[in-house]
């Protein structure tokens, strides 16, 4: 069903008019996965989520399982099999992970949601076929959690979003069939921002709609097309920790980025199987440092992207007139050689993750002559001349090495 949806023509939608903000797209980092049934292989990867430790969970839809990887694509484990029993799946779709590491999966063919431990232990399930509260008329698809652990599920057959507690108790639903304000037409994706607002990929209306957590309409943007800020069957929407909104524009084989109010920022992707290309992308997720993961379903792979951050190393001498000279390094590469007080590397562009900042003594200087500490603007610090620093995408961190000359008495 998901593959066939790419051919559905989107309907014209109301347009949220905004001024675009120019920005460069993120950098391609890596890809992983091939077609197959073995460990780390995929047959139609679709839903994707990242836990608080950075592990990545991928719904391998047509293999009826969930696979877990490290943030760099290293295979860890899998669970699930075809069927309707507890812990089994029939064409599973979306996945979300709560703060405790519990994993929620929308089990499309079985018309339910299943909850698991981080290692795949079955916890509970809820949902059945129907139109009553807590039921799904067809197949539940996108899933997202708010900061309180409440679960939001996109029900495209009923053109609505259902909200549940983290244990599956029905809370409310909102949306109705149509093209008007607050109405939905086959919504496949849902996401909740840090303030509780709910963003919906109103897929067949080719737009994004924003609601309060109680379902009150806030705003919308998008229309059918392939221009900047337009969509052709957007199947997923996700809000990152900074409030940026990313839309998987499936029919146009791209991802588009917007501000939280719908102002277009940038886009990336084109049709194909090369690095950074897509053939019907499915869903998107983020980790805590800014890595972006996209499931490229017909290409049977996951693609990882990132916005670089910057790391600056600076030298400080105590007293400031001390003649000592130092080399400042990032990941073992010298970016500033033979510098004195206030010497600096300038901003070094780096992909998100852990990077080592260090210093060595230049010719004529002995490091043991100094008491050395390093402190960074992100709160990290250490005694000594080296520190592993966490760099976050689209953010800057400055680390200062303070070299205080020791006083040696006879």
C-alpha cells in the first residue's frame, strides 16, 4: 500500500504565505542497508526513530520486524515476525521511542499499536477495527509522543489523529474528512513539538497543518506542486528539538525544512539511488546532536544527514605576558600552530558527535611548566590538555585552554 501511495495525486490545499529563508541543506553522512532478510538488511524500511542514547530503530515493514542499529548504522538486534500474535506484525509502519526507552510500533495490517521494551520484549497492545474511540477504521500509520509520554497516531482511513496515554488509554481524537481548515485527507504523519503542538502531514491535501495538543487548529502551509514549499504526497513530518519542521515530500523525492510557523528554509534530495537521492522516502527522525535519518523505502536503505557544528579552541596564558607557545588541535590535526595568549583555531566545521580538542607545547615550551585546564561553552571541562567535546549540528562551541605557569621554588 505504501509503495502505491506515491502515485496518488495530491489535492489543492490552502496556502500559508510566508517569506523563504535561504539556507544550505545538510551534508550527506552515510547510508546503510541492502535488500534482503538478513541482519541489517531491509525489505521496505519505513518507520524510524532514535532513542535517548542515539540508537536507531527501523521498521522493516515487509519483513515484519523492527531492527535496531547504532547511530552509525551498526546492527544491534531485531524482533518480530509475521503474524497476529503478541509481538508479531503484519506490515508494520511507524515507530516512536519514549524517554524510558520503550518502543511503540503501529501494526498496520493488524490494526493496532504494540509497545515493547528497548530490547524487544512485548509489553502491551491496543486497538481494533472500528470507528469507536480507540479503534482504527483501517490501518494506523504515523506515531509520535509528546513530552508527557502521550501517544499520537495518524489514522488516515478516518482522516483523524488519535491521542492515547502511554499505556494505551484513549484520550481524544481530532480531524474530519475534507479540505477545509482543520480537516484532513489521508493524514499519514504526525509529530509533537516541545510545547505540545501537533503537526500533521495532511498527505492527500498536500499540506502541513498545526494544532494544539487538544486538537484546536493553529495554521497550515503547502500546496500541490514541486516548487519550494510545495508538496506531492507528503508522508511524514517531524519537529526537531530546536523547533524546525522537516517534511518528507515523498512524491517529489525530497525532504523540505521549515520554521515552526511554516516559513520555507531549504530542501534536499532528488530521484535516484545515489548518495543523498531518494526513491520514495518514507519517514524521518533525529538524534540529540542533530543527525537526520531518512528511510528510503524502495532503495531498501537508511540515509543519514547532518548539519555541521563549529568547534573553536583558544589558548589563554596566566599571566597573559607569559612567553609560552602552543599548538591547538582538533581530532589530531593542528589548526593553530605556535600561538601565544589568545591564539585561536577559529571555527572548525565538524559533523555532530564527539570530537577531541587538545593542545601540545610548541618548540621551546615545556607543557609540564604549566598547570593546564580546558573549559568549553557547552559546560564540558577537564584538567589536562585534551577533552572529548560533544559537537551539535547548527551550533557553536568554544573551548579555552588555560595554561597557568607553575611557580618553582628552590
